[in-house]
C-alpha cells in the first residue's frame, strides 16, 4: 500500500473545493444583497422594513419622519435620535397591536388609502378613500379604528372645509363610511343640517363609547357617541379633537381662543366628572389631536416637531423629536 501521508489532493478534488468555496461565498453575498434589496424595496414601496414592528416595549414613541415620510421609532441612542423603518404614511396611529396608516395617493382629485396593519406592520386591509388625510385613531384594544379626511379644504383654521369621518370595527369588519349617518342630538333635540361635519374621534376602553367633534351652524361641539345604541349627543361647545385619557376620566382637546387664522387654538384638559377644564403649559396654537403617552403626559405635533407637556398644567413643553409628526405610543 502506498504511503499517502502528506499527499496533495488531486486536481479534481481541488476543483471541487474551489467550487464549494465559491458557492459558500456567493451564498453569503447573495443573502446580504437580498437583505439590502429588501430594505430598499420597503422604502420604495412604502412598506415597513423587516424587523421594524410595534414590539419596541412600553414607553416607546413612534412618529412620522417628515424627511422620508416613513414611520420611525424615537431612540435617543440611534443616529439622529430615531430608527426609521416603518411604512410611508401621511397620518399614523397605533394601539393594541394594530396600526392605522393613511396614505395620500398622487393625482387629482385627491384620493388616499387607509391601511390597516398588524403588530409586524404588515398590511391586512386596504380601503380607498376620497380626500386628504387629517386624523387617525386606534382604540386601546386595537379593535376600533377611525379616520378623518378633508373632503374639501385642508385646514380647520379656514372657514371653507368639509370632512368625512369613518369608523371601522375589526371584530366584525363593519365600516361606518360617514359618521354623519349616526343620529345626532343637539340641545336635547334630534339635529338635521347639511353642514354637519365630524372629526377627531377618540374611543373609550369598552370599544363602544366614543368622543368626537361635530361642527354645525358655525360652532363646534364635543359629542359622546354610543356605537351599539347608534346615537351621538352634544355635551358642550368649543371642543375640538378630543383625546380620552387612559383612565377614561379626562379629555385633552383644542379650544378656540381667537377668531384669527393664526394659532387660534390652545391645548386644554377637561374633567368629565366635574366639567372643569384647564389649559396646559403649552401656550402656542396647537392644531393636532393630542396623544396621551401615559396618564400624565400629552404629545402633539407643532412647528414640524413632536412635543410633550404635562397634562395637569404644570411644567413646560419639551421637544421629543424634530422633523416629526403623528406621535403614537402603541403600549
């Protein structure tokens, strides 16, 4: 038997080794290329990057990054103070493992999509809408969704605008295309008028009761609605974009304090049980539906950034994210 110690591999063996090495290296390069391409494709199509989800933990704040138009997670340790990897949205909100993304489509007349997304920010339903995105809200359970579109106009500060607000129940799939279908009681009587506009819905924990703004006759009113009872009643005047606190006892809202077009609103908090209200420490004009990040703090968009302020009227506003809007705290 010949001595094979130290024998060199045959030419055929060396060829197979080379082919195997090339396959391994090529596979790694292909995987890297596919991952990079997937990220670029997600950005181009407006979908979320793989791994960008709503599972960032309690206290995480999500915003719309105004530079890219995509949803980002605020992270002071990340470059630029945020991680950008979510879908492209004009308005965004998330809670209870569900996200609502309003996307404006190019072209005239104005049209948009309401995208329902799961916890991984994957699309589960798409609804075509007329108009320009204005407000988006998801109930704490993630079961009830509401959105407001400008049918005409693009600002609540202008006298000529019209809105269309819809409600979607994910448990049944039932869609209320226009809240104006819900019977409204104003001043103790059933109210009918062609100028009725709803916007700024906020849901209670039972997924049945809700609060919203209704405008009619040149005045705005806070309404309390009952989905099962298919009714809504006005509670008081001069309340816009209500946002119910996590414990269900208070409403943050926009109060009109000036008839002029420049910053006509201040941010207030209303106690449902007592009827008392107070202004928060934010003295600038806020045109947003405030978000309760917890039981003590409000977040809102102003001047191209997202700010927070204590809800009890103390303290001072603090910027949480520059170049951002549509704050959401999913947990």
